[in-house]
C-alpha cells in the first residue's frame, strides 16, 4: 500500500515538491493543505496510477497547466489545453495597463486580438462590466476554448473567427489589446521546456518575431476611435522596435511598462 506521503516522496525524485503536490491534488480533488494533513492516507490503485502517469508526463516536459487543464490568471482559473497558449503572470501587466487607461471611460469598446484561452478579454469584461468587449482568433479550436471559459467565468464577450482585423471591417474601438506571437522563428527556446508543447502559431512570428506586431500596429489606426489606444505585449528586447512602429503608424503618447521582473514588456500609444 502506498500513502500520500510516500507517493509524493517518490515523485520528488524527478519533480519539484510543489509540482508533485499540485498533480496529486488534481488527481484526488484536494488542496495542498489536505495532502499535508493526510500524508498517511492510503491511495487506491486508480489514483496511484493516474498520479504516476501525470508525474511521468511532467518529468517528460509536458506543462503542468496542460496536465491539470487550467491555469490561474488575474485571480481566476482558466481552462487550458495544447490548443491555446498558457496564461502567464507577466501578461497580467497588459490587463492592468488596459484597465488603468479605461477607468474613466463610459462603456468603452474593447478589442482583444489573438484571444487564445480568452483570459485577457474575459478578465477585462469582468473587471470592467460596462465595457463592450470583442475578441478574435484565427483558430476555431482556440475560440471554442475561449467561449467555454467565458461561460464558466461569466464574462460577456463577443468572439469572432478572424485573422487579426479581417472580420472587423468598419469597426472602431476605444482600446485594442494584444498578446501576439513575438518570438523569432529561430529562437532555441521554442524547442525547449514548456514552449515546445504550446501552439507554435501563438508563440513565433517571422525571422525577428515582429511580423504579427507589425501587422497589428499598421492596421490599428483604421480600427481606433479618436483618442483610442493600442497596447501590446512584446519580447524583452523589442520595446525600441515596437515604439518605432507605433510612431510610424501615427500613434502618440507612446509609453512602455515593465513587468514583475523589471523587463519592458507592454507598450502602446493613442490615436492622435
């Protein structure tokens, strides 16, 4: 017979303790505190086999978020799968910047480009209930995941299948946000760690990583209302290039914001 404590101890030979607890907690439907308090609880065979399978898959490199099917973002749990990018803490900065810039707006029209799991659009809809939020993605599978998350979280978002602005002819917004792919195609990180399991189309964009950002910025003025703003997440070394692209598109008040690691991660500006 194998107890909770023994199973965790065995898993720690190949996994960090926090990951082992998270995976076993997922199998048992229990929180970490319960595992600690019941370390002498005997696991049944099914639970032990399920935990061993998840631990082996994690040791093989599969992201924990995909194994447990969810990831926290802005204090809420969002369902994720290999069809969508895993929400990351640094992306919360994009939401914070967006909220700060629409705080005084009355029923702002918001667009989230490349919504993926929908975590950005849904969070904005929940944090700013008066907003009219739209979100687009070129992947129907990702949109299905986003719609499920919206239904579970309660956020009212209009989801559209679109290649960036393609399905939005004639529409203008007070705020456009995007966490587009921005990793260079040759970057070695794409074939290492969690990234190798995430959708490549949501990660990589051309030889310099700026292909999607160029498209988004160049077309933004046609979809921004007077005084409307565009804010994007970008790579650690792309702020200067992004600021130049924003200026070339005619945007003013260009700024950059640093993430929790002190890296310039979000940049944007407004239509003159």
